[in-house]
């Protein structure tokens, strides 16, 4: 195998980001060049054109989640939306109490916002999910205290793709008068979201997970009953004072178009993607000692997170460089920690390290999946032939009972 | 992460993968590392009656650098006496493979594996 293959790897990392749909790019481009006006300019047609485009996009985002356009606030992405929602609401309602509740498997943008509030004097609970990745409703209920001001639970987990029971969790929050925030970055275009029915107060969205551009997102802020948040960004009072800063018209237009396409096409697209995912799953499950991480039923069809026992994570990533996937092992980044999400499910370090997240998307083909199955089978076999642990497993030795000299 | 050409070569075409009979009195087996740390190396040497390493085999669970380090030492060990073998230093392995600082522990593990295999052989032969 030569190193300088010009061919790009097959992209199976749609949960990291998606390409911009060409239809979205086409709609976006005139707002970079031709219609460049500032939507806040009220005195000329450049501004009016931009403002109209922004409001149309706002309607499209609202439509996908069945909300009122006035409930949508533009942000720079889901990280900002999460920060604005969690810090903004916790601060505004701090007279109620200073306890906040979330789940250990949330995205870092939620966990770190919680950590920041802890530094400010709040007390936080990070609830452990069940081994399948789902939150136990009774445990969630018990974790709420009289001084709990806000709870935050993600709709769809970014690593394992499990879908939380947002309606039930929201109802518990309503009963206990706790503000409920949901990070839906991984959910749009993948699961039905109806904010008229869902008891959710704040919801974060991202464009680039749904075939829109990076750098744009939105926060849903419920009007009835009205939820108040303290702004984190101060300035010209844009977005009804909740988020100042000149609106990025081209990105907003693109997010609107991306969400419009998602609304129209998601049913068919999800069916197609489910078939591909199931094919991938069945192909990989032919092998011994493979474990699916997270519940398979309550899960988006796009995600398959799977651990290959007795194969080390980093060598696995090296072996599969012809496909672009994410690893449960953070070896490639600065730390050598296994995925905190898989650890929270009770997976051993070894299994967490040897996991791969495949995420399938709009442009994945059946040939991509066939290639991936064949590649994985070949490489896993090769690495297992190299692995002393595999030999021990085959000899019937329980590796967890061996006394290893830690180093 | 960028790997050196030598690491990639050993990773793609590992030398001397396999297993020797651990009950053979001429075979020394070293197993070092731990699964939870992400590296386990098994190194085996077969030594002639006059103390020369005739064969070396390895199996490694670990990253590309760990696989390359153990593959490299099996090449180096063949033809060496036990005394020469015990002089192989991790720094030489790291230098040969151009390991980055975060991967130095792989070369340390390979050196430990050599020492462990020699110790196993000596204890077997009652020396």
C-alpha cells in the first residue's frame, strides 16, 4: 500500500460535520456577493432584502421543529446556543436556586458550561445513564431538588446516536418547575421534533450537522410560557436583545434552506440510511467479539458505534485510513483518554479504545458500505492475528483475571 | 498523527509475527504491558546452546508505534548473544523509528519485553 494515494477516504463521519448540500450552497452564494446588505439597515433596499431573507430562513428553521419563528434566535452554532441557554437561563432564574442537572454523556459544550457555572457557585449533578445510554426517568426525577433551576439533556447523543425520551423528561421538569434545555444539534433532520407538543423550554440547533454551513446555529426560546435568558453577548441589541452581533445573512439563508430540505426529505432519507446502516451492522456482526455501543432500537438510523474486542484503538484507526470515521479513543488528540461517553455506559477502557463511530449520511452509497465491511473484516483479522490478547481469548483465558504489570 | 516511514513500514509489513513453543527449554517468553494501558507486547526468543538468539517472534496489541517497536527488535535480536541483546536500549529503538515524544513509552516497552524474555529463559535454564 502506498502512502501517497490521491483518492480521498470514504466519508462516514457525518456526525462530526456534513458537507453543504449543493442546493444550499447555490442559495447561499448570492448573499455573499450580490445581496450583501446588513439586515439591521432599515433605511435602504440592501438592508430590506437581507432582512427578508433572514426572516424567511427563520420561518424555515421554525417549521422543521414546529415552533413560532419569533422563538428562534440566531447564534454561531450549537456550542453558543448551549452556552446561551444554560448560562442565560440559570443566571436569570438564579433566585429560584443554584442547582443544575445534566447527564454524564452530554456534549462538552454542555458539560463545560455546567463546569463554568459550578465555578460561579452553582451545584451540578451529572446523572449516569443506563448501560444502553438512555436516561432512567425515575433516576432523573430523583435527581431534581427543590432548588433545581435548570436541566439539560441532549436529544440525540453525538457518539452513540441514542434518542432520549425528551417528552417524558420534559414532563418531569414541568411538574417540578425546572427549566428544560435540549441540545438538538444531532437531531434535526433525523427525528421528528414538534415543539408545540414537546415540553421543552430551550433547544439548541446547528446548521452544519444538517447539510448547512459551519458557524451558524439557533436557539429556540419558548414564548408560551415565556422563558427569559440573560444575554451572553452584548451590543446592538439584535435578536430581541438575546444575542447581539450583525447577522450572518448568507449563513442564515443557508441554514434555512438546509432545514427546509431536511423537513421535506427526512422521511425518505432516513429510510434509505437505515437500510445502509443495517447492512453495515449485519456485515460487521459476522465477526466474533464485536459489541454495539448504545441502544439499537432507540437510536437514529445514521449511527453505528461498535467496539472490536482485542484490537487496540489507535492501530485500528491506522488500519482503516481509507475510511473517515471517529474513534472512541482520543489517542489522536492531545489526551490519551478513552471516550468519556463509552466509559459512562460502563464499557471497559479496552472496549472504549477499540470503538469506531460510523455515521452515515445523505451522500453515502451502498458501494461505500460494501467497501467498509470488507475493509474492516480484513483489517480486524490482521490486527487480531497480531494480538497476544486474541490468542489468550482463543485459548480460553479470561483477560480481566490476568494480573497485568501496570506501566 | 504523522508516523515515520519506518513505523508505517513495520506496521504494514510486520516482521516475525508468530508464536514459539513457550514450553521449549530454549525459548524465553516476555509479556509486558497491560490492556487497560493500551499496549501488550509478547516477545519470544529461541536461543541455541551456545547462547545465540536463533529466532525471535512477537505479537503486540497496541498502537502502530508499539507494533513497529516490537517488530524492529525481533529483527535486531536475531544473531545476537543474550549479553548483546540485553544491551539494546529504548533510545536506539526510538531513534531508529523516529518516534515522537508521546510514543517513547512504546520503545521502553520493547526494551522491557527483551529483558523479560531473557529473564524467563534464564529462570527456565536455572541460571
